């Protein structure tokens, strides 16, 4: 049986200009600048946000609840393609690029990444087929309930921009 392929991430400089690629483990252990993309999935009619508890198998923030989806950009992958791939991988939701509204770009010194953020509308009554390797469970959460979780619930990971994005969307 052959070993799984090594994931290569897109490397960027401190100004977010692409400069090559390196294996994921190297990028993380050496704290090299890279890109990530994701965002929030919202039902604007019901005013709900799709949240998930990360799988215990994840190398970053295992078992914690988050209000966002997303992940790191592979080499030769643009931010929107990364967001589409991550939405598909985490929630089994496959949407065309025109369904993603760009919210903005966040520079995270802590994570050494530029995060491209999107708002994605989705009907909360539609099926979400999450991948157990990525996600342990999902649930739709009201903006009000989410506000409580994001100010001190140690079962939740806070990136810091979630409420701003959600307030702009619903």
C-alpha cells in the first residue's frame, strides 16, 4: 500500500504575494506565511448560521465548535477555489462560484495566514452531508445564541471576525 500524497500548501510572503509551495507539515512547523479561505454559511431567511464541531482527528483545534468553514490553500489554488473545496469537503455542499460573496481578507499574525472570507447562502432545510473525518457534528445556530458562545464558551474557537461577517449577512 502506498503512502498518501503529501499536501503542498501555497506559500506567500508577508504581503500575500505567492512565492512557491511547501509540504503542509513544514509550513505549519516553520510558521511560514500561507493562504486560507472559508467563511460562513447562512440561512438569511431563518437568520441562522451553520456551525460545526471539528473532528477529533483534525491537527488544528480538534473537537472545538466553530462558526466558519475553511482551510488552507493548496499550491496553484485561488482563494475562491479553496473556499469551494472546503465547503464541499466539510459539509458536502457543492455550489457554483457565483453563490459565494466575498466579505474580505484578514491577516492573521497568530496563524501566519491570509484568510479570504466569504458569505455563502444556504437553506437550513437542505441536507448537509458532512465528512466525519473533518466534522463531528453540525447544527444551525441563531445569531443571538452564537453571540453567547463566541464571548467565552471554551468549547468554541473564536477567530475574531465571525460576528462581523454574520452581522453583514443577516
